[in-house]
C-alpha cells in the first residue's frame, strides 16, 4: 500500500492533521495501535485556545464545537480563602477560551474522517518505521495477523509520549529536556453542575486544586496528591471533603457532589525532545513534548504543531517547496518553549513542593497577590492563557 503521508497515532493531533491534509487533496493513512473505542474513552483536557478553535474550523469540524462549547472570558485564582477573577477578554482585547472536551474533539475528527472515506487502521500491531533518513520511508505493521507495508513520502509521528515514533529515532540524534514533578493530580469526573461558570485554580496550604468542567452538567475536579498516590485510597466522599476544604466559602457552599464516573492519578512532567524533524519523519504533539496541565496547553500545543506541519506539507505538494518543512522544527519549538515556560510558571506558583519550606510558600503568596493586584501581571497571564499568536 502507498500513501503520501503516513500518520502514526489517531489521537486529536493525528486526526486533525489527516483532516487538514485531506481537505487539500493530500492522501493520508492513519495507523493506531489501539481500538477506536479505547481512543474515545481517554479522559483529557478541555480548554481550547482561539487558534485551536480556528484550526477545527479550517478542518471543517467546528459545527458541534460552536454549538456546544462553552466560551469563557475569565478565569479565577483562589488563595487565602478569597477568589480573584482574571478578566481574560478585558486584558487581551476580547480574546477568550472555549471549554470543549478533548474526547469531543476526537469524536468530531473521527466522524469527519469516516465521512470522507479516508483510511484509519485501528489495532495496528508491531508498528515500525524504516528508511526515514531517505526519500522513501516505509511503515510496517501487522493487522489481523497479516504483515503490511505502507510506503509514503513522509511520516508524521503523532503517537504520544510512549509511541514508537520518537523511540525510532537514534538516541544520538535527540536532545531531551525533562523535569518530573514530585506530585500528581487526582482527577474526578462526575455528572454534577460545575461549582462556577468559569475555572477556579486554587492555592491552598493542603495543596493545589482545580475546578473545571466538560459541560454545564458534567464537572472535572482535581486535587494535588503524591506522584505515587493510589486511586483506591480515595473514596468519593474523601475526595469531595478534601476539595471543599480547599475552596473559598462561597464555592464550598455551592459545590454539588455525586458519584464519580472516573477517577485517576496523572503524574506531572515537563518534557521536550529536539529537534522535531529527522529526514522524512516529523514529530508532533505529545510525541515531541509534554507540559503540566496547569496552563491548559497540552492539546493546544499539539494543534499548533499540526498547524505548522500541515501548512508545510500543503506548501510542499502545492508549490514543490521544502521551505516550510525545513523550518517546521524551529518554528514549532519556539512556540513550544513559550508554552513550557507558562505551564512551569503556573505549576510552580500554585503547587506545594516538598523542598520549598516556609520561604517558598511566602514567595508563592507574594506572587499571587502581585498577580491579582497588577494589571500588567494579570495581562501577562491572560495573554498566555488565551494563547500566544502564531
């Protein structure tokens, strides 16, 4: 089998790239080692920058997003038992974010690809990448017990942190930058109305908390916990009691509880692999970088990579120009590192670190107090939160 672009991974990055290329008449085949149901069952982020919403529109997949997404023009910081609203729109000339779950983004892109008749091979086993240091790369895999070969012009590695794409690159060709944080997020999803119309980020002496949502009837809450915490240690009641104790009095009073639909612990990590191009292989999304979820940048960064890579491939096939492909790694990494900085800063300001002591906690509180009292500081947060320009 042959195609122009082989895409490894059917998460939102791979699906979005495939849809953008399909609309420009570029052939793609997506290979995914998991089933479609498994991919749709993953619970992930839900805050979209304007640029990501625009990219979904460019892909022709924004109808349900526009109808069901929740536009947010502000975000709240809570510390010292008080809540402070950051006016995102007022500080950025009208910019806002949209709350729309990554599961829904994935569903919309899956349905668009199926409607277009573009091929996706789910449960592709033993995927391996070959000859991507030259002009004729090959992807080999096994489907239903039969070995297959996919010949292509380019390979897009969109298969996540643990995927085969980055692992196929020789170690000597990669430079890795990484920080693992000494805590994780215990997340709970429940069919209860959100405690507030906008997200609440909480700094508390017992640890960080976040009040988020997927819709006006489904909420997603998080608590800072040890990185090795076991979900089984947390009953629903223990979670709700801990969350309520970290909120300001008004939010604590408004909190509606209910049975958990899903509970899980996610470790926090900052990670970047450089460069993003290796001959005919290009890395995008979590295959190339990870950010702590504190800044709501993971999915948006992946969309940014896909924007640059899709434009470069469209330029190549439309104009026989390699300029975009040659510049892809440099352009994408410049944006990635700005988002890494913002996510690190948000994480450092709002979480308890075992080694920080009393001095570190006083610095965090001073940072928060300055942030909510200074228009310049608030504007910097808002500018980064809604998404830096391309």
